[in-house]
C-alpha cells in the first residue's frame, strides 16, 4: 500500500502539478519581495531612482507602465529559480534513488542469421536453426555486459 503511494507521489506529472500550484501561490509573495528588495537594487545598479516599478513612458497622453512588467518578470524568475533549486532538483535526486535500473534482456534484441535468415539473438555466436557460426553484434554484447569475442 505504501509502495503504491510512493509511486504516485514520485510520478513526474504529480510533481509538475504541485510545482505549478506553488508557483501560482508564491507569485504574490515573491512580487512583494521583489518590489521591496530586488527592484531597488536594480535601480541602484542602473543609476535609476530605485523604484523601478513606477517607471513608465507616455505616447499621446497614454501611460505605459513598463516598470510593472519588469517587476513582475523579476518576481517570476526569482520564484521559478527558488522552486527549481529547492523542489525540482531534490525531488529528481529522490526519484533517481528509488528508480531501479532495468535489467537488459539479452534475448530481446534479435537479428537475422546471414545463412538461413531466421531470427537469432544479437549476442549469439552460432545460429540455433542452421548451426552456422555468426559474428555477435558488439553493441548488443556491450549492453549485455558480455566480453567481446574474437
């Protein structure tokens, strides 16, 4: 029962959905952090006034507050970075720890015998049907962790 729950939690789509919800929920809090700390630092670095969120330009009396967009973009990038490094990377490590490496089935990879054209395993050195000697496939030997025969 617990193994099923573990498999459900460690599925990629559940983690992605949780991250999406966390990004949406944390977005407002990070906007506050961004407006309080990051925006003034950008203003200092660019020799601006320090409050980048109030920056705008006008065209024919219409105001375009581009600073709000820049502040929202900075907030989104900060949120995404924190979630990636604090949630996605650790979860990937946990998921890799519990994922078992699948064993290679040496009989699954088939090829045709050059003499009788019947299907034989790629690692075979002799055909089971006509008993002729064949050269094993080196790639299949390496996947099966068998020594290369000469």
